[in-house]
C-alpha cells in the first residue's frame, strides 16, 4: 500500500517536475545552444503545483486547530503570490531583457521551490503522526 506521503510525492512533485524534465530532455537532444537546461518558469510551475496541492489537501487533513490551518493556508497563498510575481518578472525579462536581471530569478525560483516541497513534505509528515 502506498502511504499518503508517497502518494503526495508521486502525484505532486513528479507531475510538477514534468516541465523541468521536458526542458532537460529538449536541451540534451538539441545541438544548438538556444535551449537552456534550466528555466525559472519551470520551477515556478512546480512551486505553484505544490502549493495548489497543499491547499487542496488541507481540506482533507485532520488538523483540529483552526489557527494552524489558517496559518498554513496563508503561507500557501503567500507563496502563490510570490510565484506569481516571479512569473511576471520572467515574462518581463523575456519581453525586455535589459529590464530584469534574469539570472537572479532562476536561483530564487529554485530556492522557493525547494522551500515549497519541504513545506509540503513536512505538512504531510506532521499530519501522518497526528492520525496515528
């Protein structure tokens, strides 16, 4: 039987990583240097998928304290807002490269994405312990 943590990992992280894997495969298969191996938009997509999944799963988790649930919802909404801002910066950078420091957006997106995945995994670890 697959545990809820493994299900979350499979359904959310692996599906969210499809754009990253697709870009890496495209980069490896092309001979020109026009395709970059990593892009901020792919990690932003992964982060959005993670937080939407967290918001969805919050409805099904047995968290009795409404303050904790409100805090977690607020944190996810804050992250979604940050990802929206990062996506806007990425779009502006594609349109006008001199306006935005694009190399700065990629590491920030990766850090946010790592934090989002850690938040999701921690949430499911805590909820798993409470259910036992």
